């Protein structure tokens, strides 16, 4: 008996963005390693890459992520 059951189809109302095919899918159709989601709407899934870019920019500019090393110098 398998430890995990493979879901044949997606759940209606769950939207994903497939990074491999660069398209929106209703329900998970591609492996988890190749997708973002789930999103509540198709529109949110369509904006997945823009949302990721915005979040990355926020994190890159977050001072908590750029603490000075123990020696007190910042190496850029």
C-alpha cells in the first residue's frame, strides 16, 4: 500500500501557476516542484510571477536580511 495517494485531478477552485509550462492550471496538474499555488482565483495565479518578483524585491531590501557579519564589515 503506498504511503501517499496520487491525486488524479485537481480540486475545483484551486489555481496554480506552472513554472515549466508557464500557464495557469485549475487544480494541480504538474508536480509541486514546478508550480506556485494554490491561489484563490485564476487572476491571482496569472499574476504569480509578478507577485514573486515583488516579494523578492521586498526581501532583498529588508534590513533584517542584510545584517552585518560578526566581524562588523559588510561584504558586497
